[in-house]
């Protein structure tokens, strides 16, 4: 295997660290802050269903995710924390 030298490995490492910090901060906000899970996620979903979702995805969002928005809001936050 060929070893990469120069600034490329350091740059990739910095980008990975910055991405991990991003996911950590936003995952923490979504789990410990009630603004996202208890209202913000539901409002975002309603707007996305009305304006941006593709037709085959709208019933899934409207009938499965939206009625259980708090659960899926926490699930998104946990997913972001696990991604770090």
C-alpha cells in the first residue's frame, strides 16, 4: 500500500474532526434541548410534507413519522451522536 505524504492526511483528519464536532453539537442539541424534539421537528416535517417531499414518500412521513415525531426526533439526535 502506498503511503500518502504531505498535507493531505492532516487536511483529511481536520475535516473528519470538524465533522465529528458538528454531529456531536447538533446531536446533543436534539437530545437534550426540547426545542427540536417537542415541536421543531414536527414543524419541519409538516413543511417538508407540504412543499418538498416526493409523492411516494409523503404517505410514509405523514402517516408514520409525523404522528410519532417526538420519537423520531430523538432517533435523529441519537443517530447523530452515534455518527461521531
